[in-house]
C-alpha cells in the first residue's frame, strides 16, 4: 500500500466523511454525508463508489445519489482535492491531471515551513460535462506548514477557475486550513470563502 501522499484515494476509501457548510454568520446551512465504498482496481483503473446524502440546515434529508469516480493509479492523488467540490449525480468521471507537481501536495518534511506553490488542471473526460468540455484550473499558493505533538497544520490559498467551452465561467477562492496526523493522513479541512462563508470536511 502506498503512502498517503502518493495514493490519496486510500484516505477516503471505505470511510464516511461529513461536509458541513456555514454562512458568514456561522449558521449551518447544509450538511453532506459521503459514504465511500472500498477501492477497486479494475482494468488498470481505480474506482470508488460514492454515496452522497444531502441535508438542509434543519437536518432533513433533501437528496441522495451515487457517483462513481474513476482514475488511473498514477493520478489517484488528485481525487481527494476534487472531492470537496463534487456536485454531479449519477455520472462517471475520469479525472485527468496535467501537473505532476500536484503529487507533492502532502509530500513535505516535518521541519519544512514554506512549501512550493502548486498548479493543477482537471478535466472531466466522460459524462455530460465531458461532452461540453468542462475544465478546472486550481492554483494553491502561500502554503505554510506548522507541526505540533498532534501532527501538522497546513495553511494555503486556493483559486479555482472553471471553464466551459473554453471560456472562464467562474472563479472561486478559498483560504484553506488542513489538519493532518503525524503520518500525514488528513483529519479535517476548513475552506473559507471571500464572503466569510465556509465549509468543513471531517475525515
């Protein structure tokens, strides 16, 4: 089994993960519970089935669907970073990463303080969005690392530019705080938007 920084798909396979979204007043507005199936290796493709249950701010189930994620073993490190932004139902995604540098997302030494900027291009190669040519470009900058007895804290800025038919349709920016255990396994992430709203990912 590969280390966490090499095979991030292993960090989510077989787990139940909660994503909680809050407005700028820190009021819970929605909650998503991801139930991730076991990792499967078929025909040199890694697959995980993801069941997503969506709840409103009052805790009522509003929607439930299943998505199958597919990627090549060498690109499996991309999945976890795409994962918080997954929205589409009942579609198979093939995630293609053009930047090999992204494989170093959590590949750091304990005494590192400042980590290099990273850039990633993601495209959906199948399903409806693939037909329309959907593409996201993600930049991760100002990456700062600290360590304590419980593990690591990694702070960074993320800018996501979404394209459709070759035209930029949206830009999203987050300030991100990630907590990892001493083995560099993710514990939680906080994504703070420019308007003060945020969401939490607990693993």
